[in-house]
C-alpha cells in the first residue's frame, strides 16, 4: 500500500545503530528512496514511554521500531489493542521476531519490502501486565544474560573468552530452585527446577532451527520446564536442536497453557523478558492475548498454516 504513512521510533543509542553509523537523516533517505512517506522520532533523551505516546498520537498508520528487542517489545506493549500497525527493522542482535516473520534481515531490503507487506495479527504474551513477544525465562539463565550485557559491545577475543569462562562456571554452580506452578487448567504442583521458560506460542523442531516459531497466532503459551542443566545437558540439547529433535529430551518438559502462575518464596525474581533482564514481583502471572498486535509481515500461506496445525496437534498429543 503506497498511501501508508510511517512513523519511526529510532533508538539512536542502540549498539547496532551506532555500529552501522545509521543517522536519522540516512534512515529517512532510505525510506524516501523506497517512496515511503515517513517521520522520525530520534529523541534518545526523552523517556521511551513519551515517545510511544507521540507515536500513538501521530497520524501515521504504521509505527516502525528501529532498535533492538527492547524497543520492539516496548512499542508492541503500547500498540497492542490499538488500530496502529507495527513494523520492525532488523536492527537487533538476533532479530528473532524478524526471522519468525520471514522478514529480510538486511536493512535496505527490509525497507524496500515494507510496501508489499500486509497487516497480520499475532498474539502477545503478558507477564504481570507487561507484554512479551518471544519468551520469559526464570532461573539461572537471567544471571548469565546479565553477565553477557557487560560485553555486549565488545568484540575482542579476551572478552569472549572471559564470558565463556563465566558461563561455564555459572552452569557448573547452578542450583535448582523450588517453585509452585499453577496452570489455569489442571492441578498446581511444586517443582525443583533449573529454569523455566514461558513462550508466546511454541518453538518448532527442524534441522538447524534454534528457537524458531512458524506460527504466532495459536493463542497459547508454551511452558518449558528445565529440570536439570549441567554441561552435558547443554551439549546434548544443543546437538539435538541442530538435528531438529530436542523436544523429547529427558531434561525438559513441555506443556501448552493459556495462563499460568509461578510462585516462589522470593518476593522478587530476575527474569529475562525478550532478551532483557528485568526484576518482577512474585507471583509471576502469565497470560496470552490472542491476535492483540497488528504487524506488517508476509501473509502465512494457507498450506503452511495447515501443516503447522497438524504439527501442533501432534505436539499436544505427545505432551
């Protein structure tokens, strides 16, 4: 649609943006070259909440997230349930959502493709009222992620080796934690776990597929309970992911739910929400908001949707 109006929320302090030398003028020029009318908010000094409100108040049809996962998730929280449509530019470290939606991962190609994409509604997860698009992880993994943040913008070998040593030490010293898991349907139970992940929809198996989802509109959460996780478990699970057969691993239990509460003796827990480490009060209440977010993406071919529905039925039957 050539008559769409675009409003970009640019995070000028993003490591990827800085590394690319991507200025507001350069980004605006790329949109103009593609024939897309655009305004840009690059005010990195203003609170992101204020910038999101300005985007909602604008006359733009499409709000473009130009930053990492944190920018995309924050914008999604503001846009969910509104008549605005989100678009994402691949400016994150991993770009998981862009990959799930089969979007181009090169910036110029991603911008050029916008005019041919159509609004598509996807689910969003919520943790204590805060939106997530991928997954929330509880347990020892957020601590590892916090260590990763210290070297996020370093590429020297010393930093990488230091983080590897830190990671292996954390895995070796990881202790299980006691939690109460209360699914919306079914009995509550006490578990001692190394980690729990709650994903919006389900991750699929496939050769070389790492945390990839073919469908984002099933209307369910998927609970991944990691009962134990040592170095051997990590190597085995990684190998199983490479060959596309990891969901039956003996260290892992998978459960499809529409809502779940996780209780702990601790009043606060660190979690990793869409790659960002945050602290939440307990209990942790997870819900799904079906089709709450409009996002520009290629439409799912009908044949792919049918195949995925059959795959999902097989997964549920095996749980």
